[in-house]
């Protein structure tokens, strides 16, 4: 099941009874793969319109629901499940559907085949350490770390895409990189007001539609020309290769 909440960017569309673009995109997936969906945000929106709860009881910051808002979200899902209550007949139907082959992917550039590149396959220049990260990034076992401007790393990979996952925050460094010898790109990532000095698991996509084959990337740590950047911590948690 796909559930849709609410964020402030949806306000204009919903005010004009238009489905927000992000929900329209997910509905394409739902239709293609036969997935049920519940628009929890619309249920809560209508409750506010009917006077059953106030906006600040729902989303005082425009994104995170209070206990009352969470109750509204939950009620919409419960109502859906009660309408689609599992019966013996539906269980038989589900068992038959499990035997069907997977549908052709909606997007040919899907991310079904991915793998992680070990840090041991990375060439390093400058002061680097590999350390445990459970206290900083619970979902990541180890991080490749430095705080030295000018520290470099490079590696080759076989695939059509590359993503880097970081422990990111206001004290994180930026970096410049060259992919397959192209011109250098210098990152300047957004650091919202709510962002702390670190501890935000953030993914940066280098590319996802490369020609199949071997590729090479060279990366250098920089402070960056980003006003919100307050440090040079470079904590790389995962190197993801899209096949």
C-alpha cells in the first residue's frame, strides 16, 4: 500500500482540487503494479474544512502531524482496510497472484540491480580513516572519514549509475568530482534550518544513466562556497553502484 501525507508545497494544488504532482507520479506506479493507495493528507484536509479539527491540531509546522493529526491519518487507513477487509476469497486471489511473473518495469532505468563498492577498492590520498559509525549512522556499519581540505579519493566501477551516501550536516564539507575525465563539478548541498551539524543520512546522485561499462571517478574534499557550510567533515557511508 502507498500512503500519501501532506507537505506545504501541496497547498496550491489541493486548494484548487488538483492532485499534487508527486502524488500523480506515485499513482502511475500504483496503477502499473496494482498497488493500493490511501491519500491520508486529503482525509485530514477535509477534516479541517469540515471543522472537525484545526490546522494547528493537524500540522503546526506544515509537515509533521500532532497526535490529533496522526489519528486522522490512521483513521483514513483503517477505513480503507475495513472496506477491503481480507476474506477467504481475497486470500485465494492473493495466492494466485503470487504465482504470476513480475510485470515489465515501468521505468527501464529502474534500480533493481545495485551493489555496494567496498572501501578497500577505493584509492586514497591524504589523511583518511575508516571507522565504525553506529553512533552516527545507525544504518551504516562503517564510514570513510576525513576533515582535511584537499584529501582525495578515486575508484573505478562497472555500471550505469553511481550514488554516494553521507552522514551530512552543517559541518559537512563539500566536494569536487570528475567523472570519466569530464570537467569538475563542485557540490553545494542545501542545509535547511532544521539540519544539525551532522547525523542526516543523505544520498548524492553522481549519475544514473551512464553507458554500460567501466567508469572512473576522482573526488576531492573542499570547504565549498555555500553560506551554510560551517565545517569540513567528510563522512562517506556507502558507495552505491547501479547495474
